[in-house]
């Protein structure tokens, strides 16, 4: 964060959308060789939502509309829209006056998009920037692969970022990282310019996510815990200072390890993996939406957002909550 910046970027409105269709753990027993107990104990997931019709824009648009309706924000007021997603269906149409773009950083997508959105607001050039994390993970999930299909779900969530002159609020600091060494362990090789869709790429299932779970697990635990702890130290934050950790929801065991490293008790960790699974770019903002709506976050709360994902991409951001 530039020290001489005029404005701080704060979250002023929130919205989310999950589709109605539920795949619970029992359902997976009927399609692959697995069991409820394994899924719950190894991941923390009980169920996830699946979008049956339409693409990611359905998730993103509905999250944006939810935000606008609840907080009385008009489309023409929005200056810019940034959509973090790895499953785009088309350019997000959205508002009448806004410009915008998609940003792809897998499970760290929301964090990276949030950083960009805040920078636009801090510059003083834009007053209302909407950042949306939305993914239809079911569109790139192989439902015959038990290693993968139990993990993911579909969701969208949005935050509105606005400027304030009170620099004690809003985004205070971030540490964001990218490192291509994760390519072999977590990828989707088909569909891009390197392997455009052909019969062969489809036959080889190259349009589905591939993950070496064990390899990713190890680096995710270390990456997320390290960066969150580093951010605490850099900002002289003790465990008691922190109201919440908002971790990417990939695996309950990764979340627990991160919280432990930060010295945080369970009640200080935002969780919704049990109900939605891993929704990639939507995990962090959907947690914020739900805890905010349940009256669990208050103005002045110090919150650490933290993510780890494909690439590898990872990072953590420190925000001070600005609204009641
Ligand atoms: O969000 C992006 C970043 N991604 C992550 O952070 C995910 C990181 N990885 C993980 O969350 C975990 O590694 C998984 C949940 C994916 C897997 O858990 P694990 O404890 O690492 O299991 P494993 O991959 O070591 O597999 C243990 C055993 C294997 O059997 P063998 O080879 O030991 O006989 C798997 O074949 O569990 C088996 N297994 C299953 N068994 C029942 C894998 N998937 C299933 C399943 N049901 N669905």
C-alpha cells in the first residue's frame, strides 16, 4: 500500500448466489467408489451446489444483483467490474457505464482481483469498483474421477469497493505470490491456445481439472500458513488482534493448519466448505457475505484473507472492516 495514498479502499456492499441443486456426499457413493465418511473426514465437505443451466455469468450476475438489491446500488453508478474466474462463459455484460475485465488466478483469483480493485479506488480515479469471484467448477470437473469430483461446487459472490479518507479502515497490506512450479500437480491442459479443443483432447479428458491431491496439499498447507503468518508479522499483528481469518475453502485440514500457525481458535475462522465445497474464486467473498449477514463482523474488525491455488498462486491480505 503506498504510504502517501489519498484514499483507503473499503468494502461497502456484498452479495452472493448459489444454485439450488445440491450434491451431497451420499450422491457420490452412487457415481464413484467413495463413501460419506471418507469425504467428510478428508475434506470437511458435506455438500456442494451445482448450476444445471447456464454458465458462470449466471453465478456472477446473480451475485452482483443480490449486492445491488440489498445495498441499493444502481448499475449506472458502478465504474468498473472485475470478475475472477477460471470458468468464464463470455465477457460479463453487467452495467451500463462500467468498464471491466476478467482475471484468472484460480483459487487465489478473488484475492488478486480484490488487490486490483482496491488499487483502482486508492488511486482516486474510480469510486465504485465491483469485484466478483465466480466459478462453475462443475463444468470442468470429471464426475468419474473420485479424486476430483467430490471437491468442487459452483457459486458466485461480489463485493463493492469504495474510497474513504480514513486510512485506518479497508485494505492495509497484502503479500501475493505466483510460482509456475505447480503446473504438473494441478492443471487443465486442454482448451487454451496450447491445446485447442480437438477430438483427441476431449478423448484424453484434457478439459477437466487434474490434481495430484497429496502434492498440492503439502504446498498449500505451507504456502497459506507461511504467507498469513508473514503478513501478521509485517503488520505487528498478534493472534488476539485478529477478528477473523478468511481462508480459501479447499480442505478443512489446510484451513486448520493455517489457523494453528496463526494462533487462532476455531471461532475466528470463517468456514463454509461444509455447505459449498471448493468454489474456487467464490470461497473467500462468500464467507465474507455469510458472516456479515449473520452479524458476526463489526466495524474495526481486523481480518486476514488468505488463499492458495493452481499455478501456484497464493497470498494474504489484511483488511479492517469498515461497515456495521
Ligand atoms: O483449491 C486448489 C488447491 N487444492 C487443494 O488445496 C487441495 C489439496 N489436496 C487435498 O485437499 C487432499 O489431498 C485431497 C482431499 C484431494 C485428498 O486427500 P488425501 O488425504 O491427500 O488423500 P490421498 O490423495 O492421499 O488419497 C488417499 C487414498 C488413496 O487411496 P490409496 O492410493 O492410498 O489406496 C486415494 O485413492 O484415498 C483414496 N481416495 C478416495 N477414497 C475414497 C481418493 N479420493 C477418494 C474418494 N473416496 N473420493
